[in-house]
DNA sequence: ACGAATTAGTAAATCGTTTCACTAAATCGT
DNA sequence: ACGATTTAGTGAAACGATTTACTAATTCGT
């Protein structure tokens, strides 16, 4: 019995020291002051050298080397918070998205991320779920966190801040906001012409949700293109997505409506790929085959488009590139915020990707 | 030479005034000191009151009201950077993901975001593209930026930091890391039993990429479950995903391999939904129908699973919930970092979702 | 050999907040 | 009426970097 406690004590000790080393001794990051002290130099000198300030040219190479070496050995990393406070620059931007959906936002974000990391910037993302109040709320938090600019993705009417703002597919008319937008006219034309070439005359359209910022532009483009091709779109062949569900469900519902209206159509222009997928489901359920009975064309070219069954003919938006461009223009604005001649719009070109969801109309 | 500086100075001035008016007066956020000055109080008092510090109880209501009102009027917002520096708390965490873009990461992130915003935390996301060096690199940046913890999503072997770490589907054996994991045994069992009940005996399997942290656990679970059902998996019926392409393409390739091997199978267990979709494409191309000729079952239940054609039978992982849980446990660790008894694992339960990609075997 | 320029640094202010340690006046208990 | 407590605050030191304005010693040009 006497041995047992002892053994346990020993084990405990072992455990503890073990745990201690594991739970972290908290190797409290070394500060500039400590680094300087270890070198018997002033923080000033060390800072100057490590930042390669022009003033540091007077510090002899030997000293500089000592400083670099000590920094490496002690694993010194400047505290970004302190630096931000002093320099009034956080190298951080805020990104507003409707939601973390797999297709659209994620792809745009991947472009944003690539560009920003390249330039030493980090970003906060927040979703607003199409709720005005959340947009406002998050924008304020961004200001509080001292982001240097805001990138709004598919987010309309952004509330006024003094921060640089770039909007991707946002159609933000606010003065001073750069918009990264698709050439919608061309996109509409590509879509409609493709269907017309395949012999379609009765074309149905599913418009986007009323809150989606691309809805109006895309709808106008389609109408214009259709008129130009002398195939005006019939009122009865137009449905609209409803609700904030980011799945194909609203497209499914809209297509059901179109089918219920009993107006004949041989082709369907969906607002985007997600809704096209929902629409195809509805068409199949009603006994119509795609593309044999109805041709369906989507928008965006998200990953899912290629591997859906049937694979989707779609108007490709270069989403990742738009993310890159958005980040790029935002950084440009941040860096040259005295100048005023930023473009109000930067346009990217759509591309028709023909796959298996469209086919020539049956005679 | 003497004139040049002068002329440039004049031009600069013009430029500046020009930019100044247009770039919008930069309403430089008001600081605590300014707010205090406007009230003829000290910053201390104002800070105490606004933060509802216990000490502030001695400040009369009248003064408190004046302070609140002035804060509102001047739109005072405390500078988060300064606060972070002083308090040594940034209310920010870093999230590591393999890449932004597939269903997996985005869904997990939506859970993470929800939980974190609820608690007043923001997060940085970075993708590492499965590259060890990037994981290391980003982790260092996280430390530099003073994140309070790191959430690693589907990211194996995380390098040691002194920061709290929670890993989602990471199977990180490092002491002190909490893992949010699926009950893989159960998941494997659900999948295999479902197929067995449908009469399948020749079951093919597509394993995950070697770098994916779930690969091993899932494969073991499937093998164990199959053995228990007396349907051992034949070597020739096992393929593995290759490459980092986050689309269905690797699944397509793997299924092609299985088909080329000419070993008969009536059911296919894919590593995840994405690869199941690719596999179905390959099966269709080889003239096999799903589910009539081959049943296919996926994993994850990403959005696309429900609306794919045929819709995917799958083993659902509660991805969003896992994100929530990950965030929750990370915050718990951050707040109680003295204590040592955090669970090494938090297990969530899978769910069999039966849709149209599986059917009874033909006799 | 003398002033100017260069070399090798340092002290102190600053960014915007929080917080510890105070004070001076008013009020209270007895 | 007197010390103790409460009330209503304030001053100054952090947090960890950057940066401006210095100094003291050396070297240079002539």
C-alpha cells in the first residue's frame, strides 16, 4: 500500500510535467523589446533593420546580421496587431456574401483569396442572407475591425461608408464604387442565339429572385436579345425564383409553375445553373426529357454544371476571375485612394459552354 | 533644380484638394479621446461607462446618459485593433481548409460562421491545397495575426503551435487537439448494410485520396462492415481517388479503372458524393444504368446529392453541425485554456439517406 | 587641423484602448 | 463632529510596434 501512492505520485508528476509541456508552457511570442534586449540594442535599431528601413543603411552589416540571426533564433514575428495600430493599416479586407453556397460564392471567394494572399492581405467573410439589417450590421463591424476596404459579392444597395468598396455582380450605383460585372447583353445574346440556332421559338424564362442583383440585368438582356431575334418572350412563359433557399428547389418550383400554366415551350432559360438543375428535375417529373423534349440552358457554369446529368449547357461567368479582379481593384483603390479616376465598371465576358442539356428542336 | 521641388509641391496640393473633396472627407472615425474631450470627461470615465465596468457604478446616471448619447451622436465605435492590443484578445480565429469550392468546405464553414458570429468572433480562412508547406506558412501567419485558436477542416497532421486547435475530420493525433469526427464505423455499417439488404454481393469501393484525412477511417469502416456481413471486399474491386482536383473528375477516373479491370460488381461505394457523381458518369458512359445495373452510394450529402440525376443515396455527415461543433469546442478551449480535460474526440452520427441511386440487385 | 558629413545608434512620442492606483469632495453612522 | 465610506471621477502605465528627432563618435575634405 505504501508503494502504491508513491508510484501514483510519481506517475502524477510525470503526467503533470507531461501535460504541462503539452498544454503549453505558453511560449509567449517574443516581442521586439525582448529581442532588442537580448541583443543589447534598442528596439528602434532592431525595428529599422528588420524592416529594411532606409535609415538602417548606416547600421553595419555585422550588426544587421546579428539582428537577423537573433530574430531567427528567437523566432521573432512582429505582432501584427501592434503594427496595425501604429501604422493604421490592417492589411485586412471584409467580404460580404449572401451565403456560403457551394457554387457561386465559394468560387468567387477562391479567386479573392488567391489574389489577397498574394498581396499579403487577409479577409473576413460574412453572410448576410439577403437581409438588409445584416448587411448594415456587418459593415459596421468591418469598420470597427479596421478593414481597409469592403468587397461586396452579389450584394445590392450597399450602405454608404467611407471605405473603398468594390462590388462583384452588385450593380451598385453609388458613386465611387467599382463594379465587376458580366457583359450581360452579350450573355443574353449568346444564350438566346444558341437556342434560336437550334430552332427554338417558344422559349420560357426563369427570372432570378427579386433581391438578386443580377436579376434585372439578365432579364433585360434576355428580353432584348429575344426581341432582336424576333422571338419575343411571352408573358405566360416567364416565372420567377422565390425565396432564399440556395438549393435547386426554387428552380424546381418555378418550372412547375411554368408547366402548370400549360403554355407550350421547347426551351427554358434558367436564371442560373442551380435553378436549371431544379427545373430539369421538374421537367423530368412531368414526363419531359431534357434535351429531347425541352432544352435547358443555365448561367454561371458552376462545378456541378459539367457533371450533372444531363450536363448543362450554360453561359459561363468567369467567377474565380471576377473574384480576382474584385480583389485587385479593391487593393488598387486602397493603395491609391487619393486619386479619383477609378472605373465605375469593369466588365468581364461570358462564354457559351455547350453541353448536353440543349438540342435541336423536334419538328 | 531648385524650382522642381516647389512646382511639385504646388501640383501636389492641387491634386490633394481635388482628391480630398471627392474621396469624401474621410470622416475619420472618432476616438475615445475625442469623445471624452467633447464631454469634458476623461477617457477613463467614458471607457468605464461604455463598457459597463463594475467601477462605473459610482458614475451617476445623468453622466452615464450623457456619455451614451454623445457616443451615439458621434457614432463612436471602439477601435478593435487598439482594444485587441491592450486586452491581448483579438476575437478572431483562423480556419484552415483544403480549398474553397466544393460542397464540403463551404457547408462546414457556414456552420463555423454561424457559431462564431453568434459569439462575436470573426475568422480568417485560408486554403492550403493539401500542401504541407502552405499549412505551415499559414499557421505562422495566424500566430502573427494573433488569432486565438485554429480550426483545421479536413486537414491532417497539423504542425504544433501553442494555440488551441480543433480539427474537423482531421484525425489529428496530436495531444491536446480536439477532433470532431463522424462515427465512421456506424457510417460504414449503414452503407454496407443498405447494399446488402438490397441483395448486393459484389461491391466495389472507391477509396479517398491518400492525403484526405477521412480516407483511412472510412476504408477501415467499410472493410470491417463488409467482413461482418460476410461480403469481403475483393482487392480487384477497389480503386482510389488520385489528384487534388476538387471536381467529380477523380471519381470518374477511378470508376473507369474499375470498369477496365473487368471484375463484375453490382454496387459501388464511393468515397464521397462528388466522386459518386463522377463515377455515375463513367458508368453511364460504359452503358450501365444507375441504379438498374449498378447501385451507387455516396458520402456526405452535399447539396448536389439531392438534385443530381439520379438523386444520390448517401451517408449523410452533418457538415454544418460539425462546423458549429468545431467552433463551439474551439471557443470553449479558448475560454478555459487553463483546464486540461477537453475531449480528444467529439463524435457525430451519420445518417443513411436513401434516394434513387441504389436499388435491389437484379436476379 | 577644423568644420562638415557620415556612422551607429538611442529616447520618446504615437496609434486607441483598458485598467490600476489614486484623489477630492460629499455623505453617513454614531 | 469626526472618521469611514461612498461618490465621482482622474492620471498614467500598459499593449507592441513604428518613426521622428535627436546625440555622440568617427571619418573626410581641404
